[in-house]
């Protein structure tokens, strides 16, 4: 059941895959989430895999 009022607010530091998933889970639990990333884009190391493995030919 979705809540109309946030349960509170949280700060997630780091926009890598773990930070993004944590922010999503917390938001779905009813928290207002602030996601802070040091760089200009989110995704962390996962965002670089398209350059390393352009055909997705890796063991993930």
C-alpha cells in the first residue's frame, strides 16, 4: 500500500548501482529521497561498461 505522506527523508550518497537501488527501495517504502552523486552522471562503474563491452559480450 502506497503512502501519501512521506515517512521521512533520507540522503543517499553515491549514484552507483547500489545507491540507485537503495534510493529506489527507500522511495517505494515511502521515504522522500535525496540522491547525491559527485560526478555529472549516475551509474558509477556500470555506466562505463558500454564503452568496455559495446556488444554486451561479458560474463555478467
